């Protein structure tokens, strides 16, 4: 029976396994995801890769791309799915619950406070211009963070089995389907995503068979 083909980023995981850290406790996990969520102006994904891969070194960039891809396919908010999977990796179901709680508790309390303040300020005419200016500034910062995140997430794709040009072409195709053709996201994921997964699996299986053949010859 042939061995299971290596997944995307397996080389990175093996090379960086000794350097990876892990949360020391459930409380450490909760604080980490709370701090991550409080930095997420315009989206937590803009800072999640930096916090989890670079600063805390809990997972490799290849692992992050794999988990994020799974989080996007599953129903529900991407960041919540991502926190569940990362928490489960370290502490099982307890870690999943704690990571999700850290992701939503502080932002929920903050947003309730902001909503109350905005409601109180709605009756003050001078406050409206200030609020509009603040929201416009936050939107610009969020757009810049999203662009930076896309560039960071594209780095592990350089070692993808499909090759960098193919990955770039697939990304451009997906963008065109959403931005210009206005196709539903679910059909893009099932169609283009399904074809990409099938092609990746075939190439990984073929590479695994070639590696097994070369090992047998030696």
C-alpha cells in the first residue's frame, strides 16, 4: 500500500519542527487570541499570520496557508474556524473553545461599547464629522493590511507543487470570477477550488511514487 503523499508545506514543517513553540497553557492561548483579535482592525487575518507564524512561532507559514484554506471552505467566519483548528491542535476541544472565546470576547465587548457611544453621539452634530473621518481612516488602514496579508500569504506558494506561475494564474482567475463576472463564491470554491485540489493531489501522489521508486532503486 503506497504511503500517503506529502501535503503542502510538509517540507517546511519538518525543517521548522524543532524551532516551533506552543502555548504554555489554556490561559496563554486565550490571552494570545485576545491580543490577536484586538489588533484586527479591518480583519484579523491581516495580523494573524504575523502573530502565529513570526512572533509566537506556533505554526509554519505553510501550515497557516493550509489551515486558512480549510477555514475558508468551511461555513462560518474564517477567523473563528481558524482559531478553532489552532486551539484544537494544541489542547483538543478545550483549546478550540478557549481560542474561540479569546477571539470573540474582547471585540464583542469593545463593539458594544462603541455602539453605545455612537448612539449617544448621534444627537451631537459636530460629532458626526469626526466619526465619519475616523471611519474613513480605519477603512484605508484596513485596505492596506489586506494587501499586505495577501503578499505574505503568497510566499509559501513559491514551493507549491503546481508551481508559482500556475498558482498566480489560478489566483487571477478566481479574482476575475469574483470581481468582474460576479460569480457566487460557493461555485468558485467548488469548481475552481475542486479542480485545483484534484490536480494538486495527482501531482503529490505522482511525486510520492517517484520518491518511492528512487528509494527502491538505491
